[in-house]
C-alpha cells in the first residue's frame, strides 16, 4: 500500500475529513490532502510527522514500515483515558518553550486541592471559609502598633 492510501485509510478510520486533516497538519486547504491521498504528490518529508501526529499514529506506520497504528496517544489513552491522550497530543504540538510552560502549570496545579483526586491520606482544606489561612501558632507583635488598615491589607493579601 502506498503512503497516500495509508493516510486515507487511517483518516477514514478516525472519521476525519480531508479538511480536518489539512488544518491539523498545517495545510491551508483540503486539496493538498486530496493530492497526497491520490498519488502521494506534494508530501514533503517535513510534513510526514505533522500528518502522523494528526492521524494519531507514527511516521513509520505512514511510510509502511510498521503495521501497527499504535502511538503514544493510543497507549496513554488506553492507560489514563482520552483526556490524557489529548493532553499528550497538544503537548506534542508545542515548541520547547510551550512544553516547559505547560509542565510548570501542571506541576503548580497538583498543589491545589480543588484539582486533586482524593488520595484518602490527607486533609482536604475548607476553601469556603478560609479557616485554613488562620495560623496555628503565631505571636502577636508587641514592637509595633497594628492598625485596622494593616489588618485589612493582610486580609486582602490572603484573599488573593
């Protein structure tokens, strides 16, 4: 089977139109995908990876070098669900700077109780009344006079 036929077959397996594939692979129109599917014309080497990613497979599969359409997306989706597969797919489309920023944000989010699964081994904070912001052990400052403005400033700071 030629590369154009493989691309068409995989696209149809995914229920994707030529237009959708064109957009996901960085082409301006579906006619480019049509030419590739008909006889492999207009497929530069640089676009093989983009098309493979859009079709959730590997460049080796598109080239006919392997028979399995399994990809990182399929593996991650089967282990962790389609949302995880979609995250991986989006992550793969980012440049190095974008990938580092995405990873940074995910690492930050795992420290926010609202976004975490209940692990059953920790206390979930009550974020409604903000009682978790009350210090457990603190000593009142005696070297300065604490004004109402200072208290409002501190309250506003902790409310952010």
